[in-house]
C-alpha cells in the first residue's frame, strides 16, 4: 500500500468532514503539522475538536483555524500567547477542556494502546477533577481520565521511510508520537523521505504501523520567544 502523497491536500482527501475530533502534535511552535493545518483550513471543515497541547499563535498552528471559526472545542493544557484563543474562550465562542500536559499525553497514548481510561492523582482537588470519578488506592485519591480516541491524527516528523517509520528531531518528539497513536487515521508531514530499510531500527521513534499517509514538504521553523542579551 502506497502511503506517500504528493501534497497535504491530497493526503487529507476523502478524510475531512465536519465535527471531527483531531489529535494534533506540536509543543509551542515546535513540531506543528503546519502543512496539514493549512490543508484543513482550505478544506473548510467546521465544528472541529482539537486535542493538542496548545493552539500555536494567532497566525500559525491551530490559531489559523480559530481565525476562520472552524474549531468548536479545544482539549489543551496551555492557552497562552494566542489572543484569538483567549478572546473566543472568554466570550463563550470556544469550548475548552483543560487537561494537564502529562495527562493529555497519557490520554492519547492510552487510546493508542487500546486502554479506555486510567486513574491519576494529577488534578485531584482542582477544577480538573470536577465531574470525574474519584477512587481511593492505598489511602490516596485518584481521578479517572478517559483515553482520547481521535478520528484523525495529524503530526510532523523529521524523517520517514515509505512504510511510515518515523524519526523526530529533538523537541518535536513531544506530543507527536502519542497523537499519532490515538488517531483512527494518522497523516504525517515530514522534511525528508528516505529509502525503506535505510533507517536504523534502534533509531525509529514511531513504527510505521501507526501511520497511514505521508507527505513531504518545506516547513517554517519559528522561534517562539526570541531573547537577546543587551551589549
């Protein structure tokens, strides 16, 4: 089965529909599947729910879909540095499910392993725990968190072979692997596609069994916070 597509638009062809739950990789401005997000914008799909650590900034990452009002709900752990995100949330236009970073990653990973839920101490006694099942283990209280089973996962990797084995570079190996695992369909954009068999098996971060479609393209590498020292 051929997994390599000519463009992000082609890679999403036949997949997008209104009301989807999409798991997106990325952390801050690092490892964001920008080509696929632009293709989703062009597709015009609406009422989308995104499970992602954050929404990028106003003109990059999921922020571009907030501007076009294509996102109905965010499942996120960080909402700063995006003025439109904050405006829509505070005005009641955007639903927001706050989830601690580690819990969010585990909710994705668990779904990828077929685990529907797990107990964690993170969030006990806070608004995070409201409405969730509580259970005591060895005298400690835990809350039940459910796995995120996404309709689609969109991620970004450094290298791939034609079968979908992936290598991530540095900080981009953050939410991308667990996001890939939890999607019924996983589409990945990469900087380079190498011949099958050329990747060292011990260096593969995510096996191709999780990947359905691949697209190669040029990427913008932004610096989230540029800090320089005065002379």
